[in-house]
């Protein structure tokens, strides 16, 4: 959406909220009405600022103004949703009164429901800010795999997803995550896309701590849609320069911890895990050579190595992954909805919103994300560093 169109739409939505709320709040407290009106005015002006220079030819504004705009976006998202919910509730109450002859004190109802909207929007934004800015906690998930070789029982993958390094997520935030992941001593680390919201030139120093991630088999990355918005080819080169292994419709073979030397091909296959990665589901829209293909990611893999894990940014890759013969797909993209009510809309686009789900014989784990996009706000969808542990089916702890 062009910046001018976004600015006009934002202004109209703020005007709607103001007209619906401020007069009713004024009848309860003139001072509160002035405060809400000023907050709406500041929000309407600030919301487009983070996108100046992204959707237009203008130079980007300073980080302080970007912070203000993103905070305003999070607050107003709740404001407009609650305003619409209030109007729907008042309409239903009017219909109930007309149908059943109920006695409703309309001035009082309109006054106090109007006061409740900014109070709830502000409260959820404050809580959401602290939820977003804390270092993501570790979520431990056991995935039962049928026929998992005993050598891989307990194999761990630390999953990071949707870090969105950008205006409000910088080097210190990433360093705290790296420190927490390294304490897990995972067998492998997987980063399932949407690492960045900006160019290599702007963000290379802030993503640099990822080079310090430590796991026995290393760190593996797949691209998300935001890498393509920010220049995927340059980012792929930068991530590889940092020592991360970017999987572009390809796989690597990982050996089991403590496995004895294989005596034959069958033993070799039982001591091998196929870890594959695909480009983003929509990568072909940006580069036809990057078209996402779980089947291509398995090309050349040993047929007897049946422990197969796919890294795919979007859960929508799951049907093709299941058809290709994977046992587990690790994804992100959804943020678990990040904050209400957007979690209600994720199922309209993705088959899974968050958590572990079965798709035929394959498991899909969808992370709620380790960072956040846009507004520094998480409410009802906590961030996570996921520690996935493969276990033999029936032996989960």
C-alpha cells in the first residue's frame, strides 16, 4: 500500500474512533476526553512514520520516531478493534431493547463503554510491551517419531523464528537470545525465517551475535518472506559469511550423538538424520530460481535414512512436505497471531497457528516466534525459544 494511502486510511480510522468515543467520554470526564483526543491525534500522525522510506522515496525517519509510530500502531490496533466491538455491542443491545422491550440506560451505557475502550487498549498495550521486550522463554516440546532409530532418541533442535531484527529489535536483544540458546546445548539450531526487516547495510551489526550460536551440528537457516522484502540474496551471503548454513531447497546429513562406527549401509542410514530446508513459500514471486520445493530439498538423500526433518518458514509448506516423506516440519511465520484479535485471522491463511499438530504421518510444529513484527506488543501469544526433542513414539517423557 502506498504511504499516502496508508496515511489517509489511518487518519480516517482515527477520526472514526474519535467521533465514536470522545463525545461520550466528555460526558463522564472532560479532562479524560481531551487526553484521549490528543492521544488519537498523536497516533494518527505517528503511525505512518515507521514506513517513511520503505513505501516511498523519502529518507527514513529517526529510530525515535519509528519507535513512537510502532507503539502507536500497537495501541491503536486495540483501540479500533475495541471501538468496533463496542459499537457492535451497543447495536445488539438496541436490537434486544426493541425486540424484548428491555429498559437500558443509554447515556450511562454509552459513557462507561466509551471510557472502557482506551483503558483496555492502554492496559493491553502496556502488558503486551513487556511481553514482547522480554527475552523469550524456552518452550520444550517432545515430538514422537514412529520408527525413530534409537540413536536419535533425545536428539534436540533449538528453534528460533521470526526475530525481525529492525527498528526496535537490535543487537542487545539478539545477544540475550543467543546467550539463552547456547545454555541449552542443543544438537542443532534451526532459524526458520524472517530474521530481518531491513537491509544488510543497516542491520549487519545487529544480527552479528548470531555468529556466536553454538550447537554440536551447527546453525541452519531458511529464508522467510521478510528476507525477500529486504534483499534475500544479500542476506543469504551475509548469513553464510557469519558461519550459518543457509538451506536453499537442500539438505544436510547429521550423525547421531555417540553412535558407534557403522559397519554397513543399513547401520549408516540408522545413524543419519536428514535435515532439509526450503525457501519461503512465496519466494518464487521474487526470484523464480528460489521456488520452494520440499521434494527438491530431499534430492540425493539416502533412501534408507528415514529420519527426515524439514525447516520451512510457512506452515503452508506442510502438505508438500508430507507428500515428500518428511516426518517433522518446523515452521514459524504466524507469530501465534502476536496479539488479539489477529490470532483469529491466522487460520484464514495458514493451516496451523501455533504448537504441534499432526498432518497425516507427519508432525508440524509452528513457533509463535522469538521476536515480533511491527508494534512491540504481544498479548495472548507469548514469544518462545523452542527446544524440540525427537523421541521414539511411546517414549515421550
